[in-house]
DNA sequence: AGCACGCCGACT
DNA sequence: GTCGGCGTGCTC
């Protein structure tokens, strides 16, 4: 028997199947999807079994044997093996890189060659071995050639031998536990506390964690006493990391659905029961109770003995959200998000793989949850760009969801208050079935927003960040003891430093971008390559000391707000939420201390639901409008609509104020009136006219190299290849410099391909990828192919 | 990707 | 003479 494997080496060069002989002792063990350990060239690597055959075309003298199986059960199901192939083909990626994104990083293993001391070793061998060993271990690689020469004689005699050590990325977490030996020794009459503790231990069917006993008031000394008397023994227990172990969840019960909710629920529920892989679009205004529909659908899936995947954007993975799921489904829920450690992620993954969790709630990557019988996949806030991975493999979770639903014959639900144009267009053509939720059960109606024209403010001599209208509204809330949420879509203290004398703005030496001023450590920081320099209050260009800071970031606004209102303010941006748990802490303080103002970047636009928030202000509604991206309007509309939905969600009516320099722009006026369909129509006209998605599919080619000349040569070549090989209905834009021309000292040029139907395109992409992988090895020029890009920049 | 092989320059 | 620099090529 032979196994065709993909080796755990992330390189295009080895992106193919390698056949290995399955040793007889493993023929009944090894299955498709198993992790195995194989000799590969001069070393050993981990590999994944993709298929199993009776014969191989590889000559006998070349075929090697699988050394070892890494797991009892395969880590990939047949479905996930197939899925990885499809994704690798679609996104032009090596198989291994897809497999490694499907699996938790903790499963990656590396091996190292070490020298070991044989039991038969003489004192002499032992002495010399130990003189080179570090922490009792001797890695061959770290050994100097001449030192190896000294060890050589003993290697020849076999006293020292070479072995391969596999190091697991993550170890299981081990804690001390105690187990009863059920021995009726001398009674414990004179030690009632010990007697009690012994009963606690005996009452449990499993060994008890020492930490748990301590929590119940039995000291370690007491347990030690029991151990000494021979009643119990200590042992190591493998415990699962549960990031939510200290949280208490109140039970949450099903709520009665409104008419609109019921219509959507029934239809999707039918698809679920009938095992149809249909896609639904749930278009519901903020607060219309999409989540309740999701929860009840998941319940049906569970009742049918099937599993459920729920995706939410990373920033929406708030404790509020997670709590609701934990409250409804208890321990059946696995939670996966980027703030978990590798070990924690692995444990959640294991919970799913072993069948102990039947529901997963998580960010993008949890679409790969290793369920074996999926009943429903839900993607909440489906328009969010975070569902597309910005690094390779650049997959979109919705694309993966569709593939998985086909396999499992289960419905996919896309939910949003502001669906992406692509999804809404598909629902309009009945490719997706759409349901509208237009009411907010038990809530105030969505507040109408008000637009403040900031150029009018300037004309009237108010050059500050706060319009008079917004300032008065905030003061009003403060007086009434209500809360305000302010959105400012920019971080840092001020955008940049500028010389008043010559106009020089400090630039990143590696990237084509201005440095951002951060006040807390008084530094200038590049947001692309993390280059950092200290602020010198002197122009680097002309030497003038007349330098100031321009633009206004969250730090600066926080100061202004403190000056104006003299109240407590919570600021939430990338800088204040980096620490683990900081996000939760800030939000819970906002609620419990009734802090008057919450100021933040877009991360505050989602999921916040606090009854006392009655005012939402957007300080700069148009920052995203001017981005060089065809989706700029859509993003602006979405963000404004989302953040407006934060106000007046309960008894108190809400008010929303947008400050802008473009008071006439339809993305802003239609967000003000909360008119999605009209926005959709207007924006579709633009997309049709400019020939963009959803009328066309896109592929973005980005070439980066140190020399501009090399970029141009490559992009010209790619351009020609495309022209020669695609049909005339395609539109090729470029080559042109990328919006950020230089990142990390590499120049960047791009080509955008727009196409409708191009069956042969895949081969062209493969050929280009192949060609430029070779070129990359020689010259360092790289080509990135982004299929269905989210950003054209 | 790694790792060995191999062919060149500069050291004890 | 040997050590080690990194270009080249292969991995079932």
C-alpha cells in the first residue's frame, strides 16, 4: 500500500503529491487525512495523507516508508481534504498552505536531529557528550564541524547515535490531580476535614484537580496528608483550556418571533430539514432580531442531530455575543477567535473534532471547524471585509461556506443590515433567497440621522473638530445622564507632522507613506512596516523648528473632548485594545460606570447594545469616501448605517449626527435616511457604468520588486499574457502604480483584470504563478494574485 | 523551505 | 592544505 502525501513544506517547488510506502504494521491504521511523519530528502517532515493506493509509479529504489502516524484519528475529514484541493485551485495556492490554514497552528510540527547517548556508552563517551550538550540535549545542527569530529569515534562505536526528535508546537496543558485509591485503611475519625475531602474525591468518577479541591477549601497540605496515609494518589491530568471558565452564563430562552422573523425562519428551516444547500440573504435593519432567528435555526440543526457554524466579524465577537450563545447552548459551544492562544484554539478545535461541541461561534477561520455533519452555516454581517483573509491564502469565508454547504447539503444564511452589493444583486436575481426584516421588535425605530455640513462651520469661524450642533447635543446627554458614542475613523494623535516653513512631512524610509504621530510615546510610526522614530521638533529637510501636527486622531479628539466637557471618556482604538481582554474591560466600564462618552474607531460600530446610549456622532463621515477604491461609497454607507444603529435601541429614543464636508453625497444622505435599496440602486448604476463588481469579477495582480524597472518589465509581460489569452470581453486596467507605491522598500505595481466568464482563465493564472515563482527565486520579484479582491489598493 | 553538494577565496 | 562563503538542485 502507498500513500500520496502533501509534505509540510510551504513552497511551490514541492507542491505536489509524494508517494510513500505504508509499512505493514500501519496498513490498517493510516487513512486519508492522517498526519504522518516521513523522511524527505535529507530530513524528516510532517505530511498529510491525501489518498491511498495499491501501487505507485515511483521506482522502487526511490520510494521511502512512512515513519510514524501522528494522530489516532485523521485530523482532516475526507470533506476537508477535498475542500483544501478546491481552495488551492481556486486561489492559486500550494495545497499545504491551505491545509495549514484549515488546521490549528498547534498541529504544525518541526523535527530536529539530535545526538543521543546510548545505554552502552562508556564513561569517556558520556563525558564528551555531556560537555557539548545543552540542557542535556545535543542538536546536530548547532554542533560545530570540528566538535562533531570529536564525537565521531563514539558515533562509530554506537555509543552515541543520531535520532530525530519531533517537537509538538503545543503541549497539552497539564495540572496536578488526585485520585482515590479506594483503600479502607485506618478510619479518619480524628481528621474530619480529611474525611470530607476524601469523600469529595471518591464521589467524583474522575480524578479531581488539585486546584478545584483548593477552591472548595481543602488545602494542598490536607491532600498531602491523605496521600501520605495512602488513601489517594497524585497524578498529572490533561486539562482543557477554557477561556470562558470563570464566566457565569444565565440561561437564555427562545423569544417569540415576529411575523417577518417567522417567514424567514420557516423557509430556512425547511431547507435545513430537507437538506438543501440553498443560500439565504437575511436583510434586516440593525436591531431587527437577526440573532434570534439564527439561534432558533441552530436549535433545529441540533435537534436534527447536526452541527452549526456561526461566523461573526472579529470585532463583533464581543462578550455580549458569546454570552448569548453560551447561555442558549451551554457547553455545546466552541468559541474561536484571534485573541485565543494557540493552545486555546487547539482545545476549542479538539472540542469540535471529538464531538463535544456541536456549535461553533467564531471569526473567519472558524469556517473550517472540523464538524462531520453540518446542518447550517450562518455568516452574520456578511458584508464585512474581514471575511476575506488579507494574507495568503486569500480566501473568502463565504466562498468556503458555499463549498462546505454543497458537501453537507445544508443551507447558508448571510445576514446583514447593509448587504454587500454582490449578495444583494444575487438575491435580486433569485440566486439567493432573500428575506427582509424591517421592524425592531421592542425597540425604538431606527433614528433618523442629521447631517452637519462642516464647511458651513468653517465659514462661521468654527475650525474645531466639533460642530456646534454636535457639541450641544453631547452636552445635553451629559446633563441628562445619558451616553454618547462618537466615531472617529482614524487612530493616532494627529495624522502627521508638518513643517510650517517648508511644508516637509516626515516619510517612512521604507514605504511610500507619511509617518503617523503617536503622542503617548512621542514617536512617528509607519502603519505599514512599523518603522518608528522619535519626534524631533525640528524639520529634517530645512532645519526649521516651526513644526506642528496636522490631522486629528482619536488621541487628540479625546483631549479636546476632555477640555470641552470635562467628563470621563473611554477611548477605544487599536492602541487601547491591544492588551488581551482590554476590549471587554473598556466596554464593561462604559456600561457599569455610565461613562458619558465612548470615543472610538470603527470597532465601536458593531454589536454595541447599551440602553443608555441615545446619541451617536460621526466626527468625519467622509474619510473613507475618498479612498482610491471602487467600494469606497459602499464602505461609507455601511459604516454610517451600522454606527447609527447603536443609538436608541431600547426605551429611550436615539439621535444620530453625521459631520461631513460632502453633505450632498448619496452614500451619506442615504445612510442618513437609512435607505438601503435606494443606495443599492444608485451604487449599482455606478458599478455598471464603471464596469465593476457585481457586473464583473476581479483579479488583482500586484508585482513588487526593489527596482521600478523590474516591476514595469514584469507587469508589461503579465499584461501581454492576459491580452493574448483572455477574451475580448475582459477589461484590463494597468499596469499602474499601486495606491501605496512603496512598502518595505519594494515598489509595487498592479494590474486589475475584470471579466465575466472566462473558463480558460485558470490555466493562465496557473502559468503566470508558475513562471513568477521561478523568477522570485532568482530575483526576489514577487507576484501576488488576489482572486476576488476586497481592496483594489 | 531546508539541506547537501560543490566550487572558489582567505586563513592557521 | 582546511574552513566556510553561498549558488544550484532535489526532495517519493
